[in-house]
C-alpha cells in the first residue's frame, strides 16, 4: 500500500509532536509504505527541506489556513499524486476534538478506501438542522483533519480552497459579522457564531471559544471561513461523485460493505451514534434521496428509419439542421456521414456503436496513405471549416495532409477517441524492409511522414533510417500515450527469434529495441554470448527499474523455474534468480551453479538478502515457500515448509539449536518460528494461512471454535509448556487453550499472520443454530471479562443476555475488537464504480438546477445570475451545472462560481437558454441533464409567434416560464403545456466607486442618450439606425448640449444597417461609440452617468437594459411593442409609436412569416426633445419607472413567484409518489 500524506500545521507550538504521533500510527499498520509532505504554513512558501528519505517539509500559504496549505503542496509538486494508492489529508489538530475512531484505523480501512474509488473516509460530523451554503443544503460533513481518498478524487477537486472569498461572507462589524446577502443560511450563521464565540452546539463545545469583539473580528473571520471551507470541501467531494463514509460506521458495519449499499451520511451518523451511545442523537432534517420523474427522452434520439448505419435522421438532428442555415447549406440528412458531421459540428453525443462505424475505412475515398482515411476522419473534415480550407481530399496531398493532422493533433482530442481502430496503426508496413527488432508499422511510417524532424532524419529506404525511427520511438514516441497504438503492446515482450536465447532470461524484441536506441548499450554485441549476458545483466540490475510505459519482459519469465539449472536446492532456482546471480559480481564470483554447493549458496543468499530486496519482488513466487519440505517428518505442531527449511539452512543459529532430523529439533524450530513471526513479515510468508488454520488432527475438536495448528503451536510455545500434549487430551485443557487464545486475540497479541478467519472463529454468521446461541462464545466471554461496559449491558445469567452478547460479537464486536479477517489474500484494489455515473448527478427534491451560461457576459447570462439571486432571496436550494456548449460572448463573470457544479443536483431544471441552444444541449448531454427531471423552459424569444422548426424543444420541457405576457402568448400558440408568466429579476450590482463621464469620453455639459446593443443579438432587431435618425431629427446638426452614445460589442460581422449607422456617426461629433465588452459593473457605471436610455427595438422578449435603466431612475424612450410593455407605459416611460412590419429575409432566425415593430422616427424624435426640455415630466416618469420595477421585478418579488410555483410542483410530485 503506497500512501501519500499531506500534513498541514502552523508551527509546532499548539500541537507539539503531532506529526511524530501520526507516523507512529502508521507504524502499527502492516504493509503501509508512506511518503509525507509536511506543510508548515508559518514558514515561507519557497522553503523546502528534506527530513528523511520519505519526508519533505515545505512552507505553505496560510491565507486560507490548512486548505491553502494543501494547495501549496499540489502547486509546488504538479506530479505529486502520481504513483500512490491513497492520499491522506491530515492537520496537526487530528487528535483534537473527537478522536475515538483512531483505534479503528487499520490496514483494512486503507485497503477498503483504495479499492473503492468513490469512497472518501472521514469522521462525519453533523449539525442539529440542515444549513445552506452557496445554494446547497447540508447537515453533515467529513472532518478534513483526517481524510483518506484515492488520488483521482483529489485531482477532481482542483483546489482544497472553496470557490469564494471572505468578501462574499463577512461585514466589517463585530455586532453583525456577516453580510446581509451572505450566501449562508441564518441558522448556519448562528451555528458558526455559537461554535466559535458562544456556548457551543449540542454535539459539543469548541476548545478555544473567544469573545467576538472588534479586536477579535479578524480572528473570527479567519476561523469561520476555515469551517466554511471544510464544509465546502465535503460538498465538492460529493459533487465529484464521492461517498463520504464514517470511520466508526464502517468499522461497526464491516469492511465487506459495497459502496453502492452505503447509506447517506445522516443515516451513517445515526447508526454510528446508536452503536457508540445507543442513541441516534441527530435527527434528520434533510431529504437526501433521489426523486426522479422517470421520464425518458430516448425517442428524441431514435432514427426515423431503420438502416444498417448507426447515423441517420433523428428528431434532435432534424431540429438542429432546420435551425441552422449553415448546416442546411452543407449537409444532407439522408447521408449517414453528413449526420455524423452534424454530431461533431454541434457537439451531439456519439455512442459506442457509432464510434465503431466511424472507425472503419471510408470506401468513398481513395485509400493511398499508410493509414486509412476512416469515416471518422472524413466526418471531422466535413464538420470543421479549418480542415476543409486546409486539405483538398480530391488530391493525394490533401489526403495525406489530413492524416498528418490527425497524428499530430486530432487523435489527442477527446471528442474523436476511437475514430481509427488500433489495429490500423499496428499493421506491419509491407512497403518497408523489416530488419529491426520491432517492426516499422503503418502508424510509425505515417508518423514519420507527418513530422518534419523525423522525415528529415529517418530515410526508411535505408537501414540507418529505419534504425533512427525505431530509436526515436523507444526513447520518445513510446512515452506519448496518444501514440502507443502505433506499436502492438504484445510485441515488446515477445521472445526474439533472431538471436540465440542462451541468457538467464529471454532476450525480447523490446529489450533488443532498447539496445538499438541507447548509445550506452550498443557495445553489447548480441551476436556473442558475452554481449547477450551483459544486456540481460544490465536489464535485471538497472533497465527494468527505469520508467517504461510498456512491459518489455513479462513477470512470469522471472518467476519460471529455470530448466537449464539442476533443481536440487531447498527452493527452486528460477530464471530471475539465475539472472541476478549472473548480473551481480559478488554472487557470480562466489557461486557456481554447476555444483550442488553453489545452488545451495544461491538459495541461502536469497533467504538472507535477496527476498527482502524490493527490486527482486516476484523472482521466487511465494507458492514455492508453502510446499511441504522434502525428506522431513511432518510431526511438529506446524507443518515445516520448503521456505521454512530453506530459512533453517541459511542461518547458523537455527541449525545449531534445532536439528530438523529429530522430533525435538523440529518442535523447537516451529516454537522459535511462531515466537518470532509477530515482528517479521518475511517469516509470515513461509507458510500459508490455510496451513496455519487447519484444525489440529491430533486434538479432539469439541470446543466452540476449532483448535487450529496455529492455536496449538502458539499456546505450546508461549503458555502450555512441556505438558501441553497431555493437557489437551482433556476437555478442560482444551477449554483452557481456547480461553487463553481468546484473551490473546483481544489483547492484540496474536500476529496477523496467525489470525483465524471469521469462519474459523465461528463469528462470520450471526444466524447459527439456536441451540448454540445459549453458550457464550469464548471471544465474547473474554471481552465480557475485560470490559465493564459489556457487563453493564448484558446479563449472561439469562439466555437472553447470552444471546445478546453473542449477537454483539457477531455484528459489532468482531470489528471493534479488530478480529475481522475474511481471507488470506490481500485486496486486489479492483476499482468499484458507483451505480450511477457522476455526470448524471442527483435528483434531490426542494432545489433547482439553473441551466445556462452563468459566466456569460450577455443577456442570457444575466438571466441565469438573476434567477440565482431571486432564489437565494427565498432560501431555495440551487446550483448551476456545467454545460458543454460554447458561445461567442466573453465568459468572465465569476459571480456564480461557488454555485457551479459538474453535474446537476436536483430533480428540477430551470433552462435559461434560447430554444436552439436548448436542443444543442440535449444533443450534447443526452438524457444525463434533462432525463428523469422536471424541465422548465425559461426561454428568451422576441417575436410574436413560436419559432418554427424548434418544436422539439416543446417535447423536452414539462412547462414554460415566460418573462412577459408577450412571450407567453407566443408560447401558448404552439403548445398546450402550462405556460406561466414569470417575470425575471432585475437588480444592479453595487458600484465599488463613483463613475465619471470622462472615463467614457462623454461631455460633461451635454444631455447624454445611451443605446446598448450586442451584435450577437441581431442589429436588425435592436434597430440602432432608427435611434441615430431620431436623434438627428430631434437635434439637427449644429444643435449643442446633447450627445448620443452607442455601447456595442460583438459587431465584427454586423449587417449593412450598422454601416449606415457608422456613416451617420462620422459626420456628427455629438455621436460616439464604445465597441468592446466591459465588466458588468462598468456597464452599470456607464448607465449611471448617462441621462436617458433609448431603445427603438423592433422586438424585445423582456428588455433587461431598459429595466436596469429604470432601476437607476433614468428616463427611458422605448418602442411601444413586445415584452417591455409589461413595465413601460406612458406613466413609467416615454413610449414610441410605430407600425408592424414583416421581418425581412435573413434579418432574424426562425422569423419566416413573422412581424415586428418599426418605430416611428418622428415620434421618437419628439419624445427625445420632450425628455430634454421637460425636466419635471422626465423626473416623474423616471421615478415611477423605478418604483414599478422595484415592486414587480426585485429579486424578492420574483423569488416569491418562483418559490410558490416550485412548492406547488414539489407538493404535486409528493402526492404522485
């Protein structure tokens, strides 16, 4: 077991000697090989000091206490987690607070964690009630002071520090230490205060309580954020798919627990507390069970027609094709390869059957390269503009260029895994002379042609060129995981038939290839016996210990009995032992394997030294040790094996006091062995557990547990004395042996090698026959005699008491007393996967997954952020799942980072995406995100009728929330599913400072009109041309005191209308443009220094910029059409009339047959003049607008609407269940 320990401390004053005591804990765990990084956060972060062969001390970042300290180690050593079975996360306070679980920590616990990659072992603590942190409720957490997980679990975390800063939590006041909008529930804040500065919590009181005062405020914040970090760590571990398992619970339930059957953490705590205190103590206040809606979306992915190919028309592909002008122009849905290209272009998931189809050669293309052009490569080519622009597949050069791109770039892309079969790379290239130890494969040849450096150096028409390519491969190429398929893995360990095989171990093709590649090996002439033996010697002593990504000599070669050697020694001489003997000069000079004496000497060396050398592990299989010794009478208390006999022969002291030729000597030798085995792991290997656990055939078996050979031998050696055999003829004597043995077990005095299995002890099955239950098991009797708590709990004077005591032993005691041994073999570390993949997530009730671009700096991103804010105001659980969709807008708004999760947590989705992106997301995630959940479409849409061609989105959702009546009417016209008007929240981020006009190049003495547009939102729809025309109509050139500002972004491919705007701007110095993406706060700062917001849009689904301006108490001049009319009218805004016109061809997506608004420029000009000239009316409408938005669109008001509907849905789902 290879363990990496990350131990954090802050100096060594508070918990002096803690690390030393941790090391002592490790020392009592058999077979634990650990390396430790001691991170001292009181020391400079650039400090590194070696404290021994397996311990290094570094300075650590203390900004977030132990959590930033652990991050320091991961940042300092990027490959730190590689090569370990487990990672142990520890702090110097690991013995502080509750530490009753440490006696249960044993090798089996570590093995369990290593063999269940979804398990994290920790002591689980709990609050009396559920609390909420960053949108997620929890009641329990794993204490980070002593946590055990597999390395991959730590990698998935990314960082131990929570994704939030102190500024999100705390206020600068000791009277009210938390911000009003801190993302922590009220009871959570109360628990933190009580634990750190008050009377504690029901489960205890902190040892270092202090008074909360201005002087201690910083201390409170540092400790409180550390607790929040600890809770966030557990939350994020769960969200990676981990199950946190309590040490004591696991100990009480047994290490045979499958991870899939482990209950949730609250139940673990309750069962643990019943086990320890006969009281659950904690009441459940959180439902952690899945509540699926069991709704399949599989029909949306079914092909319209059955065919021999796995690609074809599906509802999802048809919707994507209909909704994308480019796809319609390039692809034919009746062509399977084109369907595959759409999958790749739009990110639609590809299953295994489809990958198999794509991995086959494309018969429609000429196949004239060293690697075939597969359907997968062709589909990638069709899906990507860059490849089509670079390579012409009608030409040989273009086809070769695509294959080269594949080898250099494409095959490293996770999206394209399996698009070419491994055997295509591994085929031997018949166009090249094959005169090297390993073949030049088609993959290697293609790689040589693809890389300029190889093509220049390796001329494959010459032997030197082929040798150069093979050398590069063995020294460099083989270490690139993406290229390893270029050479079949089995070839490296294949015995080479081109050289004479007379060395101790065979010369394999891989070993000979290494000789070709390495300058230091080339003088070993394998045409001579001396050269062959030198190469094998180098390999055995040095080469095999160098990092190689492949097997060059199979392990069984070392372990095989060498037929070239006479096998007359006490143990067989294997090929591995023979090779070591020839490789080491000290052995070669002293040992002549042609003589019996020499062969005996080699075995003696092996027993004394070789067997304990890790470099030679596997050279002599343990099974050979367990064979019974030859020519020795087997009349001792234990069998004498070949391994034991070899040990006896190798040690002068053993031969002197124990002559194996006589009975007394054999008994003395066995007695010595059984006394010495506790401290010697090698001795334990010399005999098998089965041999030790054989019932002793010379003893009458009339006790509750069988008297095994190991029991009798240990008793004879340590307690029984010369009269043991006589005493064991009597039942009383046999009872005394069993009682003595039971007492030794409880004291921990029986070596693990001698521990019997549960079945041997008769404690594996609590349902044994009733007539045996009335007799107290010897182990239970021994524990009963030693422990007052058992005597208080069970009255063995009654049958019921005896039965209860036995049940305690069977169900709990065997784990508590550390008696549980299942079988002889150690765990194989087979990884057991959780029953549901981590990407599917959970289906908790009472919260929502907000699906959308939470980081996107665009309107639909703000919709996600506002929904989150609204739900937080009403204490609703929420998360923002990651979605595999790319967008053109900048994604640097990190305000929801702490709410982000890799997979959804709840059984309800709020989808804040346009219809097309919703279908794209369905295609990319299949049923993992939308399946078995209640899906609510919160779609943005700007036209009067539902987007034609996007009907599939209606099949996906269960109901629709429209932000305005205008959008709701469009939705109702296309579906009979529930459509509710649910206004979106409008709120402004607090400004960190006052903004000035000078920052934006605006005149100080002018009345400034502002128009905001995003080129990705359709310039035609935003209609900036009407804005500048109205401005210039209202204020003819030469009129001073007014200014118009266009704030734009993403205008790179704007239509000709924008060119018309630019033309009018050039001749008017009163008009300016800011064309860039700026931070959200800066946009609000810009709005704050302008006088009026203008939007002469042709259609708006909602109109967030308008509402935000109103919230800033700015007058707004807007079109009297579409979604904004829910909050703009003649009382709250300056409305602009106009007329309905048809949407022009290409002006807006999904707009065929639809109409929108053409604002009247003269009306708009009039409203602009009115706004400038009538200050009283301007102020009156601005104030009315602000009040209206606050009343109906505040996060509190919107959150109440959301909560009411979601509670109705939860109530309905409970009734249905």
